[in-house]
């Protein structure tokens, strides 16, 4: 039975870990970082472990002389909403308008400053992750999904963005949580094949 008082508190910097058999191809075996959560306006998040075949140079016109390492920066799929928008997470508190998410992780900020830091070498490419699109929930929608056990909430875990490998993120974060979550990390994609 849905019990809102027993639910983990949703807030920015929490990770949402999808249950093994979610059934939604947009979120199957994903980990989402909540960047903004508001009881009135809903929730904005970025899927952390959904790769695409695109690189930053495929979607942006970068300045002449841009280092290849920057142009080849992977573009991840942040979610199914507005896939033609670009979002980014980074580790630079000095980028104007960046939103702190905790544990030295920041969301957005002045894109020109970010690119300038990357081009000058003052920021390493591995200190930023780029995402096309985002994940969004209307007011109350995410709380309902959490109450229905669609998501496992891992509070105050923004720092995991830069410590875990994208390809194995879902499995690694469940293993790290331990206990029954460790068992979930081993569920096969198709249990009929087990």
C-alpha cells in the first residue's frame, strides 16, 4: 500500500534507480540524477547511463581549432523530453549560473564559459558530461511512481556521476547499495532466459 510518509524524500542530488523490470524502454535499467525537484512544478532529471552514437561535435558548431578530444566528447541521452536540447553536469563551481547539486557536482551554467575552460585546457573533458534531452515529471507524478516501487531512491548521491562507469552504472550503484539491492543488480534482462 502506498504510504507517502514511508517514502524516501525526493530532492535535488538524489539518484533514481529503475527497478529491473520497469517495462518503459526510455528508463529500462537507468539511473537518473534529480537536478531539480519541486512539489509545485515537478521534477527535472538526467539519465546518467544511456549512451548515444553522437558526440558533441556532431550536434554543435564548435570554434575553429577545437581539440579533437572535445569534439569527440560523448553525448548521452538525458531523457525522452526535448531531445534537441543540450544539458551538462560538471565539477566547476566557478561557472556562472551553475546549480550546485552537492558533492562537487554542478548542473548547467554559462555554456560559453564552460567551452572556454575546455578550449583553454583549464578544465579536463572528463570533468563534464553532456546530455541530449532530459527526464521530467509533473507535480506529484514522481512521488506516485516511487510509491509504486518503480524507482529506488538513493539520496544525496550526485558525486556518483563522475565515479562510476556509464556502461555499468545501474548495476554498480545497486551493488554499492548492498543487501537486497545487490541481488537486483544480477537480474537478467529477460528472466525467461534464466
